[in-house]
């Protein structure tokens, strides 16, 4: 209240700063309302808080006992030794030449420092972590392989049972007052959850715009027609588990799968399907050797403009390319001058209108670009961004999903759009 307009202002609680003072802590010299007594005591349960009615408070401060002289009270504070001191301490030579202050002055300074830090916590640090928590709670699980739906639109799947449709032109902008280090981010236009609750192994979009995904554990291939939410089972495998999938330019499906048995030396093959019927199987080269590794590692697949079949084989650390008939064309094992100098770790794979083959290298934070004959062309260096899924649209825009190493959390869901041909 304005003292010019009233005779006296009422005393407020030091904690909530709104309610009239009713109690007082003689230990901490803090004025309290009844509602805040419990909060004050719980802030430091190691102290012997003496809370009394405000009218019964001590008129003089209750100074702390001296650690060296039990019967003495400390009215001064040695800033050099960072301890309260009594008159007996000051009479000795142990604090000679040290900077001394009244203990009430030091208490006031500490209270101001705590108040400043508390304001910083409430105004800056706490909202920042709330934003991080909201992102982590509401985000999709880390997307791993990604499929373009239309220009600027794409589907993603990850470590959960949910698939999401995004549009890079639709962003969720920061609200006023949010920390500036968090940029606008895209939000899903639609989400679809698998019937079984298991995560998809891979996704693709058909020529008619239907979302198709594989279930590794369920041994099924499923389709979501016309952007609806009803899911139909398209293929159920018996002795194989599907991994990567791609809808070809002719409307057929290419599926890379591994054998469903307990034998540690699993078999891997690529199967071509017309509808729900297998019409081609690609597994061995001309000498009878397996084309793909037998380990249960990630494998992704696509088709280039020459109708060659391109597979990223993480277990073999290679991109394997065969022609339409299944004959071996070439094997790309990475480039010796990778940005981080680590072994080739291929994940997602796609092609563009120029006949380039693009593959994510998660460990080296880059995308490898090779031509249709397997010759290395260049890297797209992603710095601290670890890509694991990618696709291109009809305008050759490249969309990447992956994670970054950032200050507050170890990994964070992230998406990028790159116009790399420009």
C-alpha cells in the first residue's frame, strides 16, 4: 500500500508474500502465515525450527551457537574462513587480519542471492526443462525409416506402435516467452497405431498413396488405404520375418526378410510381391553365395530409376545393388574419408530422379551419395545430426529423420529437409 494514502501497511508472509503474517520462525527469523509453516519447515528438516505466534517472537535475533565455544553466540562472520564467529573467537589470533562482517548482514546477502537464484530457476531453467519434457513426452519415438507421401509430406515410424504423417509446411511455433533456443517444430497431421501394438519394422507409400508397413514379430505386411485409420492385413508370411519394404514404380512390393527359425545362421532374401502373391525370390549370387548377411541386423530397400534393387545391409556394412533379375551389380562398402572416420554404418536408403543412391550413415553423421554404378560422388555432412531414415519427393527434396546430441538431453528426435541438388 502507498504510505501517502494510508497510515500503515500490513505485514505479509515472507514465503507467499500475499497472506497476512500470523507466525514467526525464531530460528530463521522468517515471518509466516499458517498455510506456509509446513513448507518452511520442510525446506530444511535438519534444522530445529522454532515457530511461534508472531506476537510471541523474540525481539532480538537468535544468533547461532559457536562451533568452537559452545556457550557463546556468533554475532560476526569471518568471510575468510566462511564461518560464524563469536567474541571469544575474535579475541584470539586465529582470525587476525581476516575480513569480518555482521552476521545479520551476511544472512541478508545470502537471502538475496537465494531469491535471485530462485527467480532464475522459476523464470528460465524450469520453463526450459518443462519444454524439453513436453517435447519428449509428446514426440513420436525416434523415427527410423521415413516414406514420402506427397511433396513436403511424409510418413514416419520408430520405436513405438504409432506411425505419423507430417507436413514440413505446417509448423508449431513457439509461444511468447518460451526459450529462443527451441525453434519451431513440425507437428503430425495424423497418427495411426498398429492393430497388434507392436512397432512397424519399415514403411512405404504405394503409387496410389496408401501407407504400407511391415511387422517383424507378427510376420505380416499391412496396408492403410486412402489415409484412413482402418488397417488391412495384406501378406502373412510363414517361415520368414519381413524387414525393409518398398513400393516399386510398377506398383509391386519389394520386401527384404530373414528366415523365421532359431538357427543362428539365419537366411536373408528379397521377395517381390504382386498383391499378396510372391513372384520373385532373390537370395544367392551366380556362385551360390548369399547376397546379404545372415545377421539379424537392420536392412532397408528401395528401387532406382533403372529398376535395380538397392539394399542397405547394416550387418555387412554395405549397400548391395542387384538388377531387376536379381543379378549382382555392385557392393558399396563406404568411403575411406568418412566425416568422423568411423566404419560405414548404413541405415535408410533412397534414390532420386538423377539416378543417385543415397544412404544414411548414422555413425558418421552423414549421407553417402553414389551414382547408379556404385561410384562415390559426395557426402551430405550433417555435423552432430545422426541420420537413420530418409526419402526424397518428386522435387528431389531430401527428408531426414534421426537424432542429435544436445546440451540438455542425450538424444532428441529431429527432422531435416535438405535441397541437396541445388
